[in-house]
């Protein structure tokens, strides 16, 4: 395979996305792969979808699924963001064909992509859009065994917004423990690439990875989160909490 950039959980955060794409451009990758949650939480869903159309593939995340269908399992703040996002994609002052094209784009998203012995999903191989695989799950042997049974060799996920590596001997390594790099070996591996638009590991910088078929490297990119926070506060519909968490990376 070539040299790819893998991004996930953009969450309508245009400031973070622009900085990440500028960093990717310097690395001369062959293509950009997106693991879903292009929208949700953030203030720029339409612009984020427009940019995502240029990626090699985009997967269906739970926020796309919620906007298209029902926001099941969502807390009140997340559900508010889903409703607000849905309204943004139906704006009356926008061209009807443009609105339809955005809905069609979301409706065509796949739940998984397999390339050789690499699986790409949003959440987990077991329940692609919704299941969270958290660091503490290494203690849930049954869950992890079922997940690893569905991984050909390596699986890339997002969804939790916490970057790191799960190995098939039930260990989790946060990126801070492995110097932001992981070299693949014979073991099956589940790799979380973190979030572009809403990091939650206490580091407010955007997170994404590059992958050359052998080595995964995480990149943490600072961006103007204050600008995104202000847009959320000005949105007339998004909870203020969604702004505050960007500064704290939680």
C-alpha cells in the first residue's frame, strides 16, 4: 500500500480540519481516509462535508447515522447537536439541489472498508458505528476476544476520541507511552487514531495518523479552538458545553 493519512471524528470543526489538512499536505501522502463523524457537535457541518467529498473514502459514523435516522443512545447535549446539524443541512436559503447532494453523500456512506489485511471502521469491528472500545476494555476479555476475532491483522478506528493501540494480548498503549509511533508486527492490533475535531485525552490538539503499511505515526496539531468555541456559542442551538470541552480536550 502507499502512504496514507487516516482521520476521524472531524465533528464539524473547520479550524481543526484546515490545520490537519495543511499538515497532511506537507507529508506528501497518497490519499486521505476518513473513519466517520464528519459532522456533529461542531459549527460547520456543510463546509466539513464539502471538504470530505475529496477524500478517498469516508465511513459512516454514529453522528451521520443519527442525523440520517434516529439519535438513539445519545445524551441530551449530543441530541441537541444532531437536531441542530439536521437543520443546517436543510437550510431554506441554500439551493435545494445542494441540500439534497449533502443528504445523498451521507446516505451513501459505508460502515466498513477492507483493504488487504487492514480493516477500517468507525467504532469497532463488532458494531461498526456504535460500539466504543475504551482503554478499560482490556479487562473485558470476552469483548476483546470477539472484537479481535473479526480483525484480519490490523483495524483502524476512531469514535472514542482517545488515541492509542490495543493488542490481542489485552494491553492498551496510549500514544504518550509509545512516543506517538507503532510498528506493526505479527500480532493483531486495533489502532485508535484519535479525533481531529474534539480530542478527549486531555490534549486539546487535533489528532490523526499517517500509515505506510508498516508504521503508524500519530500527529498532534494545534489549532485556533477559541475561534471554534466562539462559533459554537454564536450558533443559536449548540450547547455551550460543546465549546468548553474543546479548550480542555475532554
